[in-house]
C-alpha cells in the first residue's frame, strides 16, 4: 500500500487531473465552456475527420494517386 501511495504522489499531474474533467473555453463559444471529454468527442475528433477527409478529396481531385490504405496506414495483422 505504501508503494502505491508513493507512486500516486509522484504521478504526473495529467493523471491526477484528467483532461476530461477540465472546462474548455472556445473563442467562438461566446463565453460558454464545454467539458474536456465533450470537447474531444464533439469538437476535436469531428474537426480532425473533416480536415482529413477534405484534404483527401482535394488530393484525389488533383490527380494524386492516394487510396484507402494510405489513409488507414499500416495494419498489424495477427495469426488466426
């Protein structure tokens, strides 16, 4: 038990104060705030997906030979 307590005392602040519990203020939020977890799920991830998809579409439109596997990257296959 003492070892666990020592580890907790020396844990990075990130582990003690999870980002999901933080309040995030967004410039276009007109003074409102959103929870950290909601920010990631409702703003950040959709924003990244939108920009990746848009960049992919622009590249394809301009004749770049890029496909689904370029988008996904390497896959770590396992034996069956």
